[in-house]
C-alpha cells in the first residue's frame, strides 16, 4: 500500500479518534479495524503506532493499542499549551497577515458559525461532530496561519488534536457550544480589528472557559 493511501487511512482514523467514535479505554485492534479501512492489519499497526507518537493513541507495551482515557490533569496541561501557542500564533498573524488572511479567517468563521448554530439547535447533534471538528480546526489553524512559523503551526496541530480528543471525551453533549458561538465571534472581531491584546484575551477566555466548564461538570458528578 502506497504512502498516499497510508496518509488517507491515518487522516480518517485520526478523525475517528478525536470525534468520539471510540469509547475511552477501548482496545484498538488492527485485525478488527482492517475491514473498515480496507487494508491489512500490518498497515493499521503502522498507522496506530504513528498516531501514538501524536499522543492520540495509547501504545501498550507488547499489548497493542487503545483509545486514551479522560485525564483532567492532561486536559489542563493541553489547555495551557493551546493558550500559549494559539495566542502567540494569532498575534503574529495579526501583525503579519494581509487582506487574504482576513478573508480566509472570515470564511472559516462563517462556516464554523453555521455548523455550531445547527449543533446548538439539534436535539441530537452527534452526526454533525466530524463537520464541526473539521470547521473548528480550520478556524483556529487559519487564525495562526500568517504567523510565518512552521514549527509553531506543527506543534499547535499536535496539541490541538490531543486537546480536542480529551474535550470530546469529557462532553459528548456539546454543552459549551452556545458559548463557543459568541467566543469565536469575539476572537474574529479582535483579529480583524488588529487588536493583539484583545486577541490574546479572547483566546484565553475561550479555551480556559472550556476547561473550567468541563472541570466543574466532572466535579459535580463526583
């Protein structure tokens, strides 16, 4: 199987791993997944190993692979890292991005806002999760796209997928989506106004609020 096909399988499996397709702690068995992906078990083992290096699969010593469990300490750390990376990347984009970046950011937000509004109004939004996940990633990646640091963007992508996976595990009901609609608009407004302190503050509010709401929900349940 060629590199392009491996990449397609990796992309599809990454989406399932970060969109609630698997249960926390579920064993990821290549011999059972191969029919779904139309490839050999050895190819899936290779893909799962590569995804384990991205932090979204747990590689068990001599015992295969599994979906990670929810870990509140890890979610806290990932939230902090996303705030640092995204704030810096967004401020550099505000400073360096041109009209094309503004147009791309506005378009990405328009798509995300439409999907989040649909999720907010749907009694069972589960079917919209992949669309929302892609649109949310596109908006946040576009926000930092003009920062001119490929290392920052690569690191942000790794942290983003780990963060997204943990957040989906902790809130399959999408309780934070109504507030997300307002917060994404606030981030967009600050970015288009070239307000660097405002962008930093809006990103911090958006990400820290997500973490705090999940922590509060879990604490109440305990």
